[in-house]
C-alpha cells in the first residue's frame, strides 16, 4: 500500500489532537499541525523520496524529529509515537472530537474536569448541566452539542441479524449446558427477526439463578461485565455486542418471554388491554389483585387478555392485536414451505461453485428447483455474461437437467436495468429463459420520478418476471434509492411481475413494510437466497423472517409452489 501525504498528515493531526487533549506544550502541538498542513499542500507524494532525509528537512517546518517520523510511517506503515499516545488516552475521546464545536481543548477540559470520555457520558453531563458550568461552554454550544449527540447515538450502527446470530446462538447453547436449567430463549428484536439488533436479550428459566449467573459472566467471549445482580446481568462481548441476561422462575417464564420479546409498543398495547379487564401485566405474570392468574407460558398471557398467541415477528403494534381479536392473524410462511430458490450465481460469474454443486446443495436442503441467474454484461466487476456466455450456460443447464433426478435447474438471468429502463440483454435472448430477474446496480442517485419510471419501464419488457432487491439498500452501508414503491407494486400487479425478498443478510430487501403493501395489493414475492456459494442457502431463513415480519403467508410467495404451478406463474399475463 503506497503511503500518501494525506495518510502522514492524518497521523500528525491525530498526534496533535491527542497532545492537545493532554495539555501538552503548545509549540509541540503546533509543530505537528504545521507539518500536516505542509504535507497536504505539497504537489507530489513525499513517500518516493524518503531516503532523502535532507529533502524532508528542506520542507518548511519539518525538522529532524518529524522527518524521522515521516520515514517511519512510509517504511513501516505505523507510528510508534501515535500508538503510545493512543494507549495513554481514554478510548472514547477521539469520537468526541468529531462532534461540532468540540476541539481538543474542550475535549481535554470535559475529560479532566468531569471525567467524561464517551458520547453517552457527555450527553448525561449536558443534561445534568455540568458541562455548562465549565469555562467557555455557553447554553448555545450546549444545545448544539446535545442535538448532535442525540443523532450520533441514534446512528451507532446496529448489528445485522445474521452477524448477531453468530454470537448469540453459541452463547445460548453454552447456557443450556448449565445444570438444572430450564428453557433458554433469545428474546428481544432478535426473536422478532428484526433485520438488525441493538443488543441481545437472553432469558433463562431456573429456580436457582446463581449458577446461571456465574456461568453467564464467565463466558470466554465476555470483555466487560457492565452490571451484575442476583437475577440480571449485562455484559459486552469482545466485538462490543451487548448481551442482557434475565433468569426467571419457571412460573413466570411466559410473562417474561412476552415482555422481553417486545416490541415495547406491542407490550404497551397488551398491557392496556389487560387494564381494561382489571388485570395487571408485568414481566412476572398477569395479576388480578395480588393473585397471579397467568404467566407460565406466553399462550397463557395472551389468553388472559382474550387473544390467541401472536407470532413474535408480528409484534410491532401494526394491527396484530386487531387481527388477533378478529381471528384474522395470517398463517405465516415458514422455511419448510419453500420448494425452490429463484436467484443464484455460479463460477460462470462471481459465484464460487459450479452448476452441479449448487444444484446438489439446494437439493440437499429439500428444495426441488433452483434458478441460475448470473449477472449480465453491464456489471463488469461481477464478470457479467453477454449473450454468448448466457446461451452457453443455457445449453449446460439443459444437459444437466437431463441427468438430475427430482430436481430442476431453471434458466434465468439477473439482468441489469440500465439508466433508461432498458435491459442489458436483447428480448430475443431473454425469451429463451424460464425467468428474468431485473436489478438496479448503477445510477443509484437518480431523482425519485426518474428512478421509479426506470423500473416501471423495465417491468414492461415482455420477459421481465422478478424485481431483484427492490430498494437497493445495504444495511449500515447504503441507503435505499429513492423510488415510489407503491407505484412499483401496483405496476407489478398490472404487468404480472413479482418482487424479490433478497435473503442476503446485508440486504433483506424487500423491507417488511413493503411486504405488507405488496400483500395488500395482491402482488406475490419470491424469497431468494442470491447464493454465491453452496453455504449461502443458509440465508433463506432470514428472508423468511423478513416475509413473516411483512405478514406474508405461503400463498403470497411464488417459490412455495410446486414447479408446474410456478411455471404457470412465471408466464407473463400482459
Ligand atoms: P433492540 O435491542 O434495540 O434491537 O430492540 P429490543 O426490542 O430488543 O429492545 P430492548 O433490548 O431494549 O428490550 C427488549 C424488550 O424489552 C423490548 O422489546 C420490550 C421490553 N422493554 C424494554 N423496555 C421496556 C419498557 O420500558 N416498557 C415495556 N413495556 N417494555 C419494555
Ligand atoms: Ca434487544
Ligand atoms: Ca436489551
């Protein structure tokens, strides 16, 4: 990796910041800042000339010490002095520097005077009025800071569901090995299959909480025990994931499970329903006066307020209670309902496995069909197929299908929707396929009307069948592009197209609320893995979770159909 002037300047700036926080000699601080400015203003990269110490020395403001550091950074990629300073500084302080109006001087002041070194602590100190008493902090500055902190804290990225699973599941499994332990359930947003989670909430049923508690805090991956009481604890894992534990007596387990599954809005609505019936509902049970009338199971809690059990994915206070009252709860789609997968890649483009390997892996998971949908040529980074490459694959698939038993590979393509709404391959070629998935992979920033029209126009193609990852968002990385999804959904119905729920943990796109919209408009979806390797079929369960959050039943999902039925659905009715 070549080292650019900007990299060296960034090191010097950070050193200057940290020194200033620590009230170092102002001349030293200024030397680093000046050197940083000089480097950034230099018309050429200095890294090619580091052998020439003299040269660095000739630059204004760079002496022997700093020129030595430049050589060190260029040759080793590191700077010992910075590493040492970082170790000596409280870890949250650099984050505070990014807030508006907080330079190193002020950060140093709040750190030394108030022992504040994280955004959370700073917000608390501002709310208590402690910061406002420091010299140089007016009410205006304080207000601006509070506002910035509130957004900053709200924007701390939440962990993707599939990543959280890698930590939460083994932890729960480890707790299950505690002697005398009853049920162990991961509750909270995780149980509701939210696409990201803020923290993990584990519930354990046990008469005696001490052994569970002991085991919980001694887990290998625990970095810090934040709080520990007789029946509850909070820890941080090495990756900073927060895990809350509650140990509950078996007779209260259902009430606690309901409470800690949430969502909060759903809980409040259920509690209100209880109040209307003269009942008090808490995490310990359902009470009439002092008498516990329910709480051992979740079913008993719902029954106490006259409701059937409601699946966790629906508990978002989006009409689930009304639906339950009226006997209109959906029978949600399950992973075992899926008969096939309609979006997968192979080695022919950016996948890792061959056609036959993908087919066998899908069949092993109980699927009966798999559509191969490579990228098209416009997506050069993925080695997208041109017409010739695609036709070659079509022949290979025909050959394989003649050999496969009880399994069918479908011929498809994930064709780029170009900026003007045309497709990246001619209709004549697309007509030879079983299905055509259209995808937006470029021009993400078109204005809303243009972006929407582009997609509507693509759907008008005679062979277009499924709109891939309809909003284009990548969790914690890329916002959805700006489109009018209700127009797209209505157009899909008119054109006989379907929308994909892309099950890749970074996408989970279609979003749950749009699944509800599609269902209301009578537009079916396809839950697809977008597999690039044989293990990616594991992700289908997250797509199913998203569909369930969107109230979808098996009947709303085209790939729950047997192949003959599916083929009828794929024939476009225009
Ligand atoms: P997260 O962690 O941000 O992804 O979302 P949750 O839903 O897991 O929230 P969390 O971990 O703060 O709390 C777990 C559940 O506990 C939450 O879904 C509902 C319940 N809960 C927490 N605080 C309250 C509260 O103040 N009132 C009520 N009724 N329930 C609460
Ligand atoms: Ca949680
Ligand atoms: Ca929690």
